[in-house]
């Protein structure tokens, strides 16, 4: 799943460069991706921290059916959402902090910089948008529940015309 080909050579890069607090998130995500991709040549292209949360990029050379793709995307979305509320250093509940040039999800003990303000009611909110006929539309609005590691559907009307 981690084989990468570059300039005709195949190699397997080392463990992703994320903090120890996210190690179990990455391991769980990889297990979920592996389970969802059974019978398909899915490759993990990259795992990294970006804008204070985990990012996981995958590809499949032969393509995957829509139901498999949805399961893969759900595995990735759950990992990314969990990282957004988990301290990258120690695995405790956390939130996004910024130093102005660097964002990180941290608990208060490991935080550097200032907490990034979140509009009340928008905590752990994940908005899925698509472009339809040239217009951006909200197709899903879900809140991540850290205790159950699940998403809960939320009425997009709570956005009040403001998409953050």
C-alpha cells in the first residue's frame, strides 16, 4: 500500500512524520483503508500534517467502484477529523493553535501561540461542498464526535448563509 514509484524506481518511504499523539490515528486510518480497499490496488501517496491537521492522500491505478471510494474517503475523513481535535504531541483532546506562521492541533499543555477562534456551534464541523452547474453547494454538514469516532449529520441551515 505504501509502494511509490519515482523515475522508474520503486521504494517504500518511512513512517509518516507526525507526532506521537497522532500515531494511533494514522495506524487506525491505514487499517481502515486496507479493509476498504480489499481487491483493489490502493496506494497511500502521502501522509502529513497540513494547516494543523492530518492529511492522507491515496490513489488507485485501476480505479475503484463508487462504494469502495466512498468507504476509503470516509476512513480518511474520520482520521483527518480526529486529528483536528487531538493533540499531535500527547493524544489528549486538543484544538487548533497558530503562531502566525504555523498551525498545530494541541492540548493546552503543548500549545504554542494563540487558539484559533471558532464560531460557537461550529466546533468539529465538517462541510462537504461540490460544484453543480458552476455553483458551490453544500451537500453534507457533519459534526465529528471524538468520543464515538463518528460523524453526526447536522442541518446545513445552521450555517446561516455563512460558510466557515
